[in-house]
């Protein structure tokens, strides 16, 4: 978390200086009632693998909790951020057909508010 906070602080300064939109996306995983032998740790590892292949090199993310993942999208507006989030989820579900019906993934997206000293 400490390392990610440094990244977040950098991105905040970047957004303020460049006056570009930055989207923060929070993904949440939940196992369904019929999860069987699937564990949330396994789901999160699979999600991380899918996410890294779906993001641009300028975007970043990290685990936020045992069932949440946070992603930062530089230079993305809300519409583009939603498309990226949906692409990440679809990539995850496509790569993990065997657990598709055992996990629910949702996301919440917010535009980073920047502080300017002008």
C-alpha cells in the first residue's frame, strides 16, 4: 500500500500539472453461493493476470483489499474509463471460463479531483 500511495501522489501531481483527466476504478469481487472449491485469493490472482494484459503501459493498479483491486487510468475520460473497466472484466471472464458463474465482478469509477495552486 505504501508503494501504491507514492504512485497515487505522483498521478495526482501529474493530473494537476497536465490538466488531464485521471480515472480511478475500484473493482470488487464476490463469490456466488455456488462457489464450491473456488477461493477469493485464487480469483484475485487470476484477475491480476487478466488485468495486466488488458491495460496500457501508462496505467497501473494494485490490490486494495482481499477482494478489491484499484486501477488508475491516465488521460482517460469517464466514457473511456468505463470502456477500459468493462474490457478488463470481459478479459478476466473470458480467460477464466471455469469460474465465470462462481464470481461476480463489479466496478465503480470516479474522476480524480485535482488541487491546483493557482
